[in-house]
C-alpha cells in the first residue's frame, strides 16, 4: 500500500487540477492519474480505505480503481461500456464488471464504499443511480458521489459553453463546427443534472446521512457556495455528495 500525502483543499491544489485539465485530451494518463490520486486522498479523509471493498460506478478505464488499490482498497469497477473500460491499453481494468449504474449487479449492503466520479450526468435517471449507490453500501459504509452540474462552465462538456443556449443547440453547433457529433450527446449520453436536484435528493435520504455537500475541486474556503441558490448552479462546477449509510 502506498502512503499518500495528506489531503489539503487549498488554492494551490485547485490551480494544479485546473492546469492539468488542459492536458485531459493530449495526456489522459497524466490528468486522470493526478485527479485519481487527489480524489483518493480526499476520500481517505472520510473513511479508511486499507482493506475496504470499494465499487467504482462508471469507472471506465480504471484510473480511480488503480489509485484506490494503491491505498489498500479492493476494487470492483462497474461500467456499461466495454469500449470505455478498454480505452487505456486495450485491456479490461482489474475487477471490471459490465453492468448498469441504474441497476448495479451487487447485493444490497455488500460494499464498504460506493464511489462514482463524473458519471451521474451521463445517466438518464440520476436519482435511480444515486439510490442504487446507497442500496449496495453496507450500514456504516460511505457513498462518494460526484458529478459535473449542468449550469457549470463545463456542464455541456465538449459543447461548452454553448450549452447555456440549450443542450440540443450546443450539440448542433458542435457538429457544424467539427463535422462530427460530440462524444457526449445531450439527451442521449449527457443530461442536465442541477446542483439543487441532487442536494434535495441527498437531504431527504432516510437510508443515509449527508456528511458533506461541497464543490469538489474548490478550496475549502469556497465550500459554502453550495448554499447559495442560483449562484451555486454556476460556481459549484462539480458537486461532491458524501453520505454515510444508516
Ligand atoms: C465521463 S466517463 C467517467 C469515467 C471515470 N469515472 C472517470 O471519472 O474518469 C463516464 C463513464 O460512465 C459510464 N456510464 C455511462 N452510463 C452508464 C451506466 N448507465 N451504467 C454504468 N456506467 C455508465 C461510461 O461508460 C463512462 O465510462
């Protein structure tokens, strides 16, 4: 098991992540490796990972699962797209299971940590996915759920910032400009999930206690933007919900 640095949500960390994001397309190993290590350090502030069984929902090529295993966790990576899972080097990631986030192929209460990064905005029914994550987590276990919210500057992914004029319009503009459909197609593989919607979901949970609702990439002093109706939709960027299963 690797020992990782203590997690510090300071401005330097936010700048580091933002700068690395520019390399997402050209050097995905660098960007996702860095983000995964950062995320695992953040997750470790909520729960012990050494020996824990963690499911990565929509884990794709497995960058997060790798970082989780480096922290001593045992991992299962559930994704519905074998192509995404093989994207890194043609092989399926360790512990890969083909399945849907909307109907997780896992027994109720069977995992210590249910983790998901940037998947919720890609499913047509985000509440069902979130409830599935709570279902498979054991009592006392942790749910870490993070997603890019629709009105964030990156809400439309590669069609941003034109999504502010409407998701379909942004997709049409992208196609005209680049001569191909965007990878993330509004209404097919990308959906408008707001901050308010999932905050409301998390707060009304009977089966889990909401421990934190924060802007995932922001410095600690900016965490309260999530409390500002309207403003939070734009400035939160990526909402992180952390819940403890009752
Ligand atoms: C933007 S990628 C994120 C991958 C990884 N979690 C990360 O942050 O690097 C979204 C992933 O969600 C997966 N996905 C989308 N809809 C899904 C569903 N209904 N069930 C399981 N996985 C899904 C996609 O195949 C893809 O791997």
